[in-house]
C-alpha cells in the first residue's frame, strides 16, 4: 500500500485549493449502494480478530523543548510562528502514537496553515468591518448588528470544525495511506448550527442525540483509502451514561439558584430595588444577607460544572471511541472517569506548586530590582531609564508567569490526558485494513485556519 495519489491535484477555487471530493463522489456513491452499510455489517460488537492496543511514547521532556521554543519564537515573530508551532505539536503527538508496533504520521506543514489563515482573514475581516461601519452609521442598531455578526461567526466556526478535521485527516498517514473526507463542510455547518440551537433550547438534554447525529455525519464522510467509516454509537447509550452528570452539573445548580431566590422574601427584593434606585451600593441587614446568599449560590452553581467536566469528558470520549468503525475495523476504549480525575487532580496540584515557585521567583526579581534602584539613588525612580526598565521588567514577568503556567499545563494535564486516552484505546479486527487500496483526496488548510482566525477575533 502506497500513497499513490499526490496532493495538489485538486482544482483552485475561491477558498484556495479545493478538495476533489466532487470528482469522486459519484463513484463512491455507487460503491455505497452496492456494499452493505458498515454499521449493520459489523453490528454493535465488531469481530475480535487482529486486536491491538494503541500506545503513546511521547515524554514530557521532549514536549518541553517544543513548548519553550514555540513560545519564544511566537514572541519574537509577533505570533506568526504559531502555525509552525501547531504543526510541530501535531507532529509530536501523531509520531509518538502507535497502533501496535506501527506508527501514525502527520505530514502537514506550517506554511499551509499560514496561507489558510490569510485566506480566512480575507473572509472574516470584511464581515467584522462591515458590522463596525454599520454600527458607526446607525448606533441604535448596535445590538442587532453585533448579534448578527456573532451568529455568522458561530456558523463559520461549525464550517471550520468540519473543514479543519478534513485537512487534518488528509495530513494523517497510517501504513503509507492517508485518510480523507468527502462531504460538504457547508452542509455540515448548516445542520450542526441548527442542532446546537436545539441543545441550547433543551438546556443540554438534547446533546446525546445531537452528538450522535454529528458523529454519524463525520464518520460517514471519512475514508481510509477505499474503506469507508461509520459511527454506530447511540444517543440512548450516551444519555444513560451522562444523565447523572447532567443532573448534578446543570439541574442541581439551577435548583440551588431557584431555591435561593424563592427563599428571599418579596420585601427584600423591593428593598433591593429601592436601594439601587437611591444609588446606594452598600446594602446592609437582611438585604446584604440575601445578596451574599445569592452570590454564594451562583458561585457554587458555576463551580459544580467545572468539577464535573473530567467526568463528562471521560464519558463522551469512551462513547465516541466505541462507536467508530472504519472498513471492517473498530475502536474500543476502557477510559474511566477515575483516570480523567487522576490526571486533572495531579495536574492541578502540580500547577499550584509551580505557581508558588513562579511567585517566589518573580517576587525576588522585583525585590532585587527595587533594591538596586533604591541604593542607586532616589532620583533613579523618576528617571526615564527607570521607567523603561520597569515596563520591560513587568512585561517579562507577565510573559514568564503566564508562559510558565501555559507550558506547565500542557505537560501536566494535556500531555498526560492524551497519553491516558490513547493507551485506553484498542483497534479491533485491524487485519480488515490489510488490503485497503489508496484513494487520496487533498484538502485546503483554510478550514483549519478559519477556526484559528475566529478564535483570534474573540468568537
């Protein structure tokens, strides 16, 4: 098996290098009609022949060098190096992932992401500018314009989620063959946008059904050579596994806030309105007690979902892995909620310790600088040179503190979580992919970079 079809064969369209999905859609449509659906052929329990474990060999020391290099070069290049840094990070994670003894490779390049980012900015900036000038001419329409722009960017973020996945798959190689996606990112974005509205309106209860639909779309459009993907996970399974997490993370906070509001007498709320109208921002007596009670309920309501996030992440990851099919192969996972909490708790403790060390170092540096300026003479504090030195020191301290925490978080939490998840996965019936033939389709990096551009603009 070889990667016979080289990238670059697609036509050039308004979005950059376009996927040649349209050129192969008819042939693959015929193939789908003549072959039984993968989900029904395999069923919920795929065959167990040729089962192998997935492993991960990446070490924290190796990642540390990449992180420090990437952070420093992004500072020097004013952020431009981030596209090469993203590529280096993906290459690190992909290359250290093993399916049995076999490696996974990432062949993407930083220049592809950079070019895609420029194309994405050419789409996003005019939208942002149009909204700005409309508000400038019609200040009364600010809410409508801001809401419209936000909705547009949220829609584009769904397009970016699909198109970015397509790009990453076409740059992922296993056994010399690349993966690909052949569907429409615009169709996916329209469906996903509407389905996420349903999730919001249902207060999150519709999430299992929405997640199942979107996973089926993505996996149905995923191919490894001439082997088509499928997703057989059911919404009911995810609902049963996650309903307790939803009840504790969403239902309980709502109940807490509602009961707190209900226990506060009407007279207290009327007193609150009178106090605000009078311009008094220092309530006292029972009004102060009521406000503190409400603030405590809101704080607890926000804290509970954060504490339950590792459990939610573990449940969704295991459900997603168990539902993936590719040709005659399938995935399975034994990733547990306890494993997720182990990563987060140990990582949080490590971050606290690193935070204390960083605070001590920054304190010593500032103390030494102030002492040097003081003993140099009182006039040094008012000199332009002292001002420049002070600003530079503050900037360096800012970069050191936040950069240090970011690097530590990547090693203590992100890396360990990826390792734990990867090592929990098994590939069932891997032998079914032995005779897969190459059938590669290229994809533009614009979709991947569009999500990055949306994040940069704060949406």
